[in-house]
């Protein structure tokens, strides 16, 4: 039985990872400062994990958390482009300094492998599609810069210290437990909850910007594969995690309209600073070396997510 440390365990991706690790019969230790994560996300599993309220900026807390751990799934971050534009220092501390702290603790605890939640924002607005891992990075926002710098730290800790690290560049992950109430939350969480309530959603820009939206279960699968893949295939490397299909926001609204039964139209607002126009992943490296293939497509992911939010709404009314 292996022990997994999940940073940001109370976030929607971290909590999904915790459930998956428990389901495969392994142990979960989790750390979260609850700044963006929520205890509710762990409600039915919290008594089955070793949960610690702590911050990745607290080096001693990380040393304690890494002790006796086999694998680290590093999800903790302030996952917001707009917030990083408003507060680049805060974004850098959480997303870069916190990562270096974690690497120090994992190295000294002799953890087997660290799997890092990197970001497709590293590619920036380069027009070439699909995005391949060996393309020259072109980050736009402070968030993207910090996430890319963390990738380089991951790789350097493998090269300098032999700590096995794997970077997974997530493309627009969505799914149950994503917080729709934050001004910085993902567009799908906001749209779904608004449309279920009959409220009009707003697209920032003309709606022609496209995304490789990726259901959370695909990201979970990629993390578990990254822990078990042979070191000579994955250590010190970067992999895209996505579906390999892009959908623009206007089309996304029409699909959601059908699935939610929302009768109205969408409104449009000004573009957001630091946003990327288009994203689409090349998955050939992840398929070859991780054995990764997305199992849940976009529409099915939307159905599952909408069902979850509907059930939450019913439970709140009951």
C-alpha cells in the first residue's frame, strides 16, 4: 500500500485525486490552506485520509507532510490568470515559492516521485495548433510565468538531485466541485450554475476563443499513470493532459443550453487581460509514454458536471 501526499487536496482536482487514490486501495495524506479549497469537497472522505490544514509556504509543514510518503501530487496553487494580473507577488509566492518548498521537502524525504499540475498557459498565444510540449513557451500572464518556472524547477530537481518529477500541463480542467462563486472560477462552472438558475451568462470577448476543455477524471487518470510509468519514460519530462479537441465559447454555450434547458441567450463583455485566444493539445507524447487516452469526452463531461450541480441544488433545497 502506497501513501500519496496531495497538496491542494480540498480543491476540486485535489479532492477528485484523493477519491481515486482511496479507490485503488492506497493511503492519502492531504494538505490545504483552504484559501481556494473547501472542506465540503472532502466531506465524505475526510475521516479516511490524513488531512492537514497548512500552507505550501510553510516549509516545516511540508517537511512533516512529506515524511513517509511515496508519491506527491502537487495541485496547490492560486489557479487564476486574472488574480495574477492583479496580484503578481501573491501569485508568485503561492505558485512558485510554494513549489520550491515542496521540492525541497520531497527531496529530503526521499519521495519516489512528484507529479506536478502544470498549465497549458505556458504556451501563451502562439498561433501554432495543436500545442506540442517541445514548442518554445510564450507565457502571457504572471500566473503562466510562475507555472512555467515551476516546471523548470521540477526538471532541475530531477537533473540535479535525482528526484523523479513529472509535469502535466492541464488544459482547462472542469468538473464537479469546481467553485462557481469565485470571480476567478472556470467559465464552465459559472455558466452551468447560472444557466441552471435561469440567469444569463456572460462571455468575455466575442466568444470565438476556443479551449481544449478537459473533464477532471481525465486529469486524475493522467496523474495516476504518471506515478506508475517507468522512470526512463517520464521522469524530468512534460506532458499535455487534455482531450485533443477544441470548442469555442459560442458553441459551448449552445451545448450547455441544450443540456441545461436554459431558454435565454448569452451576453458579451470586454475581453479579459492575459487571456489566451486558442488552446488545443497534441496528446501523442502522453499517449506514447504515459499510456494516456482521455476516457471522458467534452459532452459527457458536461453531462456529469451538470448532474452534479443539479443534485447539489436539490440537496440545498431539501
